[in-house]
């Protein structure tokens, strides 16, 4: 059974960089053409796709966040990471990692982690 | 960028009733890439439908998806207590719809 687990600092100061890691167990990055994705939900709002990465390193980002987002993969540790720079209070959200496929959607999700941007 | 607009924003229904949720795209979307998710507060979202009409593993047959082009529909044939949640449509690699909340009447 595939499992994903987010980890990272729960509190980030404005203008700093948010960093999160998603550890993947029960599968490896190189199987089946899947993407490894980040999605967030600000308090009281809907889901927002942040971006995703394929195991060979190709990335796709939400245009609205593109200049601030970096997603990377560490195949040796079976994990992928999110960095979001120059954060503001608007980046406060529950952040989810998920496995996706263009034909079958996001089928496995982490439980989510709340990141608060505050001084 | 394709914008997905869901309606209604809130649906107030009783258990046993039928729920019909709409998702309209600003331009034509490949049915292959359209999915529906259920989100209960405090839990991770759950994949219900992919490819516009295929049920994900373990999803009851009271959930069904239809549509093509710019108009897609999620139908819950008979609402169970655990179905009261927020539902999102999504095109892979793009934005989610803003969600439809299905609440108990």
C-alpha cells in the first residue's frame, strides 16, 4: 500500500522560504509514469494545485506561483520536496502531497500539514 | 489557462436524495483528464472519478460521472450520511473548480 507523509516546519516568517518534504513508501518514483504533486488549501478556501514533478525531474507549476515554486525529487531517499519563496500570510494553508497520473487523477494523498506564515 | 466553474456553490439535500453537481470549463477539456474529488474537513481529499466517468477503486456505484467538452456532471444517486462533503472537479495539471458543498438539509 502506497503511503505519503508530509514533513516540514509548521511556522514560517513572512518573506522567508517554506520547505516541505513528502516521504513515499510502498512504491518508488520510477514506476508507471506517475507525477508527484503538491496541492494546498488555504483556510476557508478551496483546493489549489501547486505543481508536480516526474521521476526524471520534469516539473510543471501553477502559473500563479511559478516564480516562487521549486519542486525537486531525491530518488535515493524516495521523497520529493517543495520550496516556496517570499511567503506571505496568503500562503498559510494545509499542504498536501499526492501521487498523480494524467489518466487516473490523484489517487494517493498524504494526510496534509498546516503551514502558518506569521511573524 | 482553463478555468473550471462549479455549480451550485452549496446543495442542501436530505439523505436518500439525488445530488447533481456541475462543472463547466472555460474551454474544451479532454475527458481523459477530468476528475472529481470528495473532501471531508480534516481528511485528505479522495479520488472519486477519473477520465470523467470511471470510478476509482473502492468507490460505490452510487457515484457516477458524465460529460465531455466543457460540461461535466457528478451524480450521487442516493445520498448516504457519509457523502455530505465538498466536491471538486479538476483537470490534471491545472486548477481545481471552486467546489460544491453538499450539506444536510
